[in-house]
C-alpha cells in the first residue's frame, strides 16, 4: 500500500523529535523530497504555532506536526518526594539543591485546548500522534480540516485501535527506536522489534504502514520496504545534521563509541525511552530505585538535574535519546543525507 497521502517523492520520513528536530531540519528534509517533522509536544501551544509557521515559511512541501497523546499523570506527593530524595545526592554533586516539588511539564493532546486550536487554525498538512490517541472528536475535527493523520503503534492491538479511529497511516515503532516508546500504555509494552511489528501490521491492517526503529541507511529503508512498509521513519539518523537542535555534548556522545550501547529507561522522563547509556540511566535507574513519578512529573525533575549537570560541565546526566542503530549515525546536512539515503535505497533495492 502506498504513502501517496503524504505527497513525498522519496519514502523517507525524518521523525518528529521533541527538543531535537527544528523547523529548519524539517523544512530541509521536505525540500529534499522526504517528509520533515517537528514535535510541538514540549512547548506551549503558541510556541508550537510559531514553530509551524517557521516550518511553513521555509518549505512549500508537506511536513508533519507531532503531538503527544499520553494519559495525564496523576500526582502522588509521597512518590514524588521519595524520587526527589533519590535524586538529591546527584544534585548535590553539582552544587545544586533538588527541587522541593515537581509538576507535569508536558501537554497532552488528549485534553490541551490550545494545541487543538493551533492545529485547526494552522492546518499543517500532516499531524502525527505519539503515546496514544486523542479523543475521537479531535481526530474527526482534524480530518474534517483536511489533515492527514499518523499514529505510532508498538503492537497489533494499538495498530487496530488507530485504524478503527480513522488514522490514515500507522507508524510501526519497533523496540530498536530511539526516544520514547510510542505505546498507548507502558504496562502493555511487548518490546516487539521493527521487523516483526511491520510485518504483522502490514498483514493485519488495511491502512499503509510506516516502519520506524533502527533504520539508519538505504539498506535499512529497502528492508523496511521489502516488509511491505510504504516508507521508513528515521530519527537517530538525523540528529547529527547541523540543522538539528542537538547540543555539542549530544553530538560528541552520538559520534563516539558510547553510541554502541543504548538502553530503554523510565528514570529520566517517567516513560520508557531509549537513549545512550549514561550515569543517569545506569545509576539513577539502577535496579532497586524507588517508584518513578508519572511522565512529565519525573521529566520535570530529570530536566532540572540535566540542567544542573550541564552547568557543571557534566554530560553524564542527559537525555541522549538514540536508537539501536546509533553507531551508524552520520554527520551531514539534512538535504545531503536525504539524497544519500535515497541513492543507497535505490542501490539496495537493485
Ligand atoms: C531524539 C529523539 C526524540 C524523539 N522524539 C519523538 C517525538 O517527539 N515524537 C515522536 O512521535 N517520536 C519521537 N521519537 C521517536 C521517533 O518518532 C522514531 O520512532 C524513532 O526515532 C525511530 O527510531 P530510530 O531513532 O532508530 O530511527 C524520538 C526519537 C529520538 C531519537
């Protein structure tokens, strides 16, 4: 099945990456014939509007705007205090005090009115959902506005729910993927790999499927297409592009031997996400740690610890999200990377 609804020349999607993918990156990818994406999940609605406008100003091609659709976290003062006590020695190491209280710092498109208004008013050509689906009325409203909809699925069950809700194309996100696991409920995560998941979704769904997770080059794109995917979505492969927002420490880490070891952790944000193993994952997330607060609440503490460490020149406490193919990451401008990926894909396809 084809991805014609996306209106792209090449079957290459640059993944939305909250905090890392910029309007400049997305526009460069779209202008080069792929599909560029940004996430507005980590910013307030009006800042998201500006990002959409910046992207639109830099490309006349289709682009994708991503929002998170997680169930809102429930505050639990005792759990949060125990977690802050767990983090305290690390804050102390950097001469900082742990925050006294933490709160959910992420919007969810499950209920955020501002995000809905912005999407309906700005009408980006494509919108994608991660970490769940929004209420049906929101899906219907976006579809009525002529927007093509994508949603991440990590199991067949989630793929079927997305299809039944009217999502146009399903993004099969395998366990190899960098960043947050897109599953609807982490308690039901089966850790399915990209190969098996793409194949299962292609066989059981009537909608086109995009493959995501561990794809770093044209050979990977060809493999995904052979499995029946209509396009491949690559995140980690685009982090080293100069147009991304990745800071120097992130670029150094991804370009080093450290990129050989990635792991899924909940310790940083409160939801499972894959990144390059560092002290945050290995020490804060070591077995036996206290219960991690909910998504967004844990990330409030995590981001403050990351900032304190960065201020002290320490890159071991960071969210260096990256997939299992991280050791294959290349440094080049986004347009060049899209051209290289397309050339490699055609060569691999034979
Ligand atoms: C740094 C980073 C941030 C990410 N942020 C998002 C996000 O905001 N929204 C989203 O839908 N997916 C996000 N993802 C997951 C990607 O959509 C995609 O599933 C993943 O990058 C594919 O695996 P790969 O990194 O091995 O290519 C992120 C991935 C990375 C590496």
